[in-house]
C-alpha cells in the first residue's frame, strides 16, 4: 500500500473521532458510536417494526403490545429494553413511537441531574407521547423516585419549601409511555424494574441476521458487495449490527481505494486483517481479555475487576462489551468463583490447556 493510500484509509477509519477519554478511541470494532457515526446510523436505522431484522421474540411481543394499545386507543405499558451496546435499543424506541404515530421525546439518565429536570420533561409531555430515557440505570435517585409515581399514576409531586414546612403539590401529567434503555439491567433497582409492563432483552445477533442487515445497509449506501463479502462481514461483526454497519463502510473504503469498489470475499478478508478483526470477529479488547485470563491468570478463575485492571479497561467495559461476546462463543465462562477460560478459549489463542485443569464444559452463569 502506498503512503497516500494508507493515509486515506486511516482518515476514513475516523481514528480519534470519538471522545478523548473513550477507551475505544479509533477502534473499528468498538460497539459504541461517536458523534459522526450517529448521523450515519440515523440513515441506516430501520424505521418500522417490519424492517427490524432479528430478535424475533422481542419483535413479536412488541408487535402484540403495540397493536393492542392502538386498538384500545390507550398508550401501551412502559417498555424496558436491555442488552449490550449497538444491538438496536434506540432503534426500537424510535420504532415504537413511529408505530404508535406518537412523538418521541428522547433524553438520558445522565442528562437528568435533578428531580426538577425530570419534572420539567414530564409536565410538558403530550398525551400518548413516548418518553425515551437512554442509560436509565444512571438516573439520579430523586429523579428515579419521581419517575415511580409518574409511571404508575401519571402524577408528579412538586415539593415546595424546605424542611418541616415543605409541602407536596400534586400535578397531573398526560398519560405517556416510557421506554427505558440500559446496557446494565442488573443495576436497575427492583421498584423501577417492576414498573415496566414489558421488558425486552436484546441478544447478540446470528450471522444470518447480520447478513440481512449488511445487505440492506449496502443497498442504502450504494455499496456493491458480493455474497462472499456479506458472509464474511456477518461472521466477523461480533453479533452486533452497529459493528456490521461500520465494518461494511471500512471495507467499502478499502475497496474504493485499493480495488474497483466491489466488495468481494477476498477483499473483505484482507481489509479486516488490516483493521485487526480476526476470523471470529474478536477485536483487540476481546483478545486482550482472553490473553490476560489465560497467560496471566492460568485460565482463571479470576475476578472481573482484576481482569479489567490487567487489560487497562473499566470493569464495566469488560463486562458489557467483551464478555457477552466471549461467553457467546464459549471461550469464557462466568462461574461463582470468577471468570474462567474454556477449552475453546485456550484453543483460539493457539494454546493447549494443561491436562490438570478442570475446564468448564458447559456454561453456567
Ligand atoms: N435489528 C436491526 N436491523 C437493522 N439495523 C439495526 C438493527 N439493530 C441495530 N441496527 C443498526 O445498528 C445501529 C445501532 O443501533 P442502536 O443505536 O439502536 O443501538 P443501541 O442498542 O441503542 O446502542 P447503545 O447501547 O450504544 O445506545 C443503528 O444505526 C441501526 O442502523
Ligand atoms: Mg442507544
């Protein structure tokens, strides 16, 4: 590759576009999206439930929920969506509003710092509006308590005054539907979780489903791609539509700069090698986690936080991003004593597990 070509590919890969303290900065397989990417994602997002690929169970259940709400002419129950980043939580929130023909009011846990911020949002909702709270596990406690009442009784109590003289003035709000999204459902307090009438857990996608998504996105982006290229991308996207769409764009860049613009199987393989995505779609972080677990800790068991320190990442990133994928591929198991590498994990690094090791054959969570 010439220098100019290399520079062009690096520029297109958008290195450094993400925030400075983003540990994923510039990584092609980060499941998190940066600002520029969100714009492109908007264009690729399916707008209706019928265009949403995969997650058959959640889709079916949502379909029933929405149809029956429309039939009754009442807003549906509140919806909680959980699952790893990039699997379609925001997309589904938008679809819910579209299917109901209702406006969407998006906000997020970190954006609501005080109960007053939430009161301002709640009191200006229109009837039937869909309130989307992203990262709902990061909502401040007082706001959370205000939300309980709003979800249940469509009412907020505005506290006036301080100390013993303080009084609560009840304020009715329009019936609305809350859609909450979280990558960490386990962190939601039970009273909040219980107030959602419907919970959808999104799982990593199957390669066939990702193939459909890649083909659809290629059509929208005007990328010429052969079946072999689709399969290769679908297999190596960590079960994540966001990564599939991103790798598609990077491989397209490669095809435009290095070839005639057509994405073939061979070209996809070469390009993904350049971007350090391996055969199964493991990226640098996945490999680092597996490598530390096996080479530093003899395959485990080791605690999550120790493992995170060993790879220089936040425990949350390791838990939310790397682990679900490694578990799905049967390379890592979460046991009551800590994280353990499985036989497949050892073998993926080209190592043979010591015979003395009692490796988990099945995954127990
Ligand atoms: N089922 C799907 N079919 C087609 N495209 C999808 C699907 N799910 C997600 N996508 C694509 O992946 C991108 C990321 O999805 P989305 O933003 O909804 O993920 P998310 O779960 O909200 O992630 P985060 O946790 O980071 O907020 C979207 O732009 C969309 O184009
Ligand atoms: Mg989102």
